[in-house]
């Protein structure tokens, strides 16, 4: 296969970073905003008291809320970023959806450790980001070689950066972290393999296009 | 040429961003997560003990943690570590600090549970909680604590992955981890008591007693 790199048309910078189409990008931003708001509200609700009693004691319904929150976080880590990438490209939003829950924890509690939760957010966010670049290449050019299209450079560079960070995070969890955490992360952590493969292929075609 | 220079500029920015991202990565919470060994674990070497706590009102220790339901409170998980601190300088905060120093999160996402307070004759909301990870998407160790009459009662368990809700993977594994953590922190972990709170999958009623 010999892809010819297009140097034109020059699209506005960053078009493919957030998403391929405006309306779908707004849907992604909306999801990100709602996710962040729900996680912030839940985190604060366990830290808020009314007349000395935590508000979570007011009703057993709070257990249902926390159950729903955990499902929302699980979906936002493993499923929604990939769905968004397939739906609209947009590596930045796909990545942010996966890491937003843990970043909210950092902002609200001041604590951030390289736990399985955070590491898998980084790793799945990176996978979705790389996938998003391929989706954009396919939707815009009918090609599965994002490296062959200059206007995807930004998206390819961003997804490469987060893929490196995610891979380093996973490696650190294995090398420096406790073995039980590494064991829990392992079945999902294999997603770095296709992530790195797609990045490598993207850059191979990018260098060939030079 | 402009396109190439432009690309190199962006690549340099991405490289700096990548390095900054890697540099900004936080450390892992604990270097080790060893469990107390079978030989040293007081809860593992207590097969012939007679029951010491048989009901909620017989001791300052709580026996169970409870879930609030529309028709009252139902026991869910057994208390499996206790800290007799009434005659010491230490309290609940000192117990929790051992966990926080090991990198556990305070007030993670969790359900609301209660313990029986015999003095006030009421079910009391969890007073302090901690977990290895905030959400526990792929499982975690998690504790809830109450300080009642100067004694801390702890419920420790290992959660399953949230698929979609958390279940109990093990009580014993978390109890052994707590034994190890407090042993490493210089507390005395050489005693157990038998509570009437056996619960599947693996709690046999042997409750670890931890002293400063």
C-alpha cells in the first residue's frame, strides 16, 4: 500500500482534536460536563453534613446514587471513550472522558495515586484517543492511515503523547506498585498492545509520507 | 518547507507535553501489599477460642455493620478488627492515619453503613472510611470504622471488580492486610477474639485485636 500524503486542504488547527463534526463534538463535551458535575456532586455529598448528620444518611436512596455513580465511572473508563471515538473521532475528548473521574478526585480531595482506577483511565483513554485518529482518517479520507494526512498531525501527536504517558503509568504500576493491584489491572491493561501498535503504524506511514 | 517546520514545531510541543505528563504521574500508593503471614497472623492461629462477643450489647465493640432499609437495619458484613484504645492516648484518627500513610483514600465512593451504638441505643453512621482506590473499578480493599466507648471497630473487606456493583471478594485477605499494615506501623498485632459473626465467603469469627 502506498498512501499519498495530502498537504491540502488546510483545515483550521485542532479540528480533529475534539471531534469530526460540530454537533457530535458538542454531545461529547456535554457528556464530559455532566460526568464531571455528577462526580463532583457525589464526592462532595459524602463530605457534607446537615445538622451534624452526613446528608448520605438522610435516605437509603443515596446507596442507589452511589451504585449508579460507580456504574457511570466504570462505563466512562472502559466504554464511553471508545464509543465517542467511533462516533466522532476526537482524541482529546475521548481521553478526557476516561480520566475525568480520577481528576475530579484529585481536585476535590487533593489526593492522587497511581491506582488501578487512574492507570486504567489513562490506558483506556489513550486507546480511545488513538482509535479516534483512525476513525477521523477513515471518515475524512476513507483511509486507515492517519499518518498519510497532514491535517491529522495534531491528533496523531496528541494520541501519541497520551499513549506514552498511559504506557509508562501501566509499567510503573507493575514495577513499583503492589502486586495485588498489578494483578487486578492486568486483564484490562493489555489494551496498551493495540494502542502501541496503532501508534507505531500511524508514524510509520507518517514518516513514509515525508 | 513551512509545513515541515510547522510539523517539527508541533512535534517538539508534543514531546515536551509527553515528558511533562510522564513527570507529573503520581506515585503508586504502596510499594508492597504484603499480608500478615499464616505463622504470625493472630486471626489465623485462633482455632480453639471460646466466643467473647456474642451480641451487640455485650461489648463496646460492634459485631456487625448494618444496611439501612425501609423496614429497619439488616446486618451485612462482620466487624473483623478491633482496637481497644479507651485507656490509651490514641483514637480513631490515629487508626486512620496508618491507612492514609499507606496511600489509602479517605471517604471513597461507597455505600452508607451503620453500627449499633449501645450507649446511645441507635445505629450510627460510619465514622471514618478508607479504601485503596477511590472507585474500585477493578476491585480494592476497603474499611469502615466506628469509635464506640473508646474502642475502634473496623470492618475490612476486599471488593470484587464493579461489574456492575461491588461484591465481597474476601474478608480474610483484607483483615490480613490490616494486620500487616498495623504491624509495620509499630502497633501490637498478636491477639484475636472470637465473635459470633461468621460470614461467607471466608470470615470465621476470628477478630484481630490491635493495640498501640
